C-alpha cells in the first residue's frame, strides 16, 4: 500500500488518525512511541521530556535542553544534536547512528546498550556517563571529556578527569598532589583508558596492574618503569623508551611497539598476541613464556634475547672482535736486544 500524506509517500504503512496527529513538521510534542520525523526543533526547552520509543530521525535539535529526559529506544538516526543538553538523561538503547553530537552535554547520562555507530561526540562531555554494552563502531570521541565514564566493556575511563588540588587546612602540612598527567593519575592499578601520554616522562613509574587500554604512549620515557600485569591492549608505544622496564604478564595484545626500545626489558609471560614490534630493540629482553601469536617482528633486533621457549636468540648481534692475548711479553720497540755470550762464540767459530 502507498499512502501520500502532506507530500510524504509512505509504503506499506497504515497511519491512523491518532498516529498521524502525534507528529508534525516543525515541532514535536513529547509523547512515547510516536512519530516525529525530520522535526525542526533547534533551541527547544524541554527538560524532563519523555520521548521513549519515538522515531525522531533526521531531525534538527541543536542546542536543545533535554536534560533529565527519557529517550529509551528513541530513534535519532542522522539527527543534528550539536550542543544538546542530555545531562542526566535516560538514553538506554537509544539510536544515535550517524548523529552529530558535537559539543553535547551527556554528563551523567545512561547510554547502556546505545547504538553509537558512526556518531560524532567531538568535544562532548561524557563525565559520569554510562556506555556499558553500547555499540562503538567508527565513533568519534575527539577531545571528548571522559571522566568516570563507564566504557562498553565495563572499564571506567578517567582519562579526561582534571587533577584535583589538595585541600589545605589551617595549621596542617601540605601534602604534595599525586603525579597526574593529562587527567591520568600515575599509580599502580590506575584506570586511564585512551590516556593521552605521548612523550610523557614516566621513568621509574609504578604502574603495576594499570588499565591503559588504547593509551597513547608514543615516544614516552618508560625507562625502568614497573608495569607488571598492566593492560596495554591496543596501546600505542611506538618509539617508546622501555629500556629495562618490567612488563611481566602485561597484556600487550595488538599494541604498537614499532621501533620501541626494549633493551633488557622483562616480558616474561606477557601477552603480545598481534603486537607490532617492527624495528623494536629487544636486546637482552626476556620473553620467557610470552605469547607471540601473530606478532610482527620484522626488523626487530634480537641479541642475547631470551625467546618464549627459553632459547637465547643472537641472530641480530653484530660481529664481535675477539681479543687475542699474546703468549709472552712483547718486546718494546725502544729496547735494544743484546746477544748472549753463547751466541757470540757460535758466530766466531762459524767465521773460522
């Protein structure tokens, strides 16, 4: 069946009088399980509105106030949501496919099970937001604020949290603040998913069991850093200095370690599945029991390197010159060698 309503052709859809009156071009009255296609509602003021189950795809809601609203299973496919206030809103299983949420406020929003594929969250505020179980394929979070944000895998992301200044009470000694770099507290078991730590000085840092999933540590100084059992899945450690770092039992699945310096590093039982180690320096590194399944080691320097099976690999060692020790003391060039008396007598007899 094809039905033409106000210039819109709907195929295979029966619209009752009640349904057709529940949506209109231009604005959309808050109502559950209704139709609000292509609405033009920029700067709308509707805090606490309930649009649960409503189809609002391809609408323009830029800068609108939907704080503490209910949008369970609401369809915002390809909608303009730039600068929208969704703070404290219930957005469970919402559809944000291809929607633009640049600069939107989603602090404290519930986005569990949300469909966020291809959505743009550039510079959006996701502080205290819950994205557990959400779909994130090609989703953009450029400069988005992630602080106490629950990611789809359940890990809390604190990468965007600002360092809190210590409180100083009258007469009390000032306690130095913890080492915080770009919102990431440098301490054991810290949670810094997507942390921005490129070129950071983390020499001798204590980061045991730290959650550094997808962290950017490119060219970071991790000399003698302690990272046992740390989660560095998909982390970028290209050209990082991991000289003598402790990475035993660390999870480096799909991590980028291209041209990283791992001289003398401890990698016992580390998970390097799919890791990229192109041109990495593994001189004297210990990989006993490590998992190198699908790891790329092209151009890696292996010299005195203990491999997963315990065999020492010296294939990359440069030829070493052997020191030749003389059997007797060498005669100095300045010394004159005097012939012995027996030698002189022998020489005289020969002349006769």
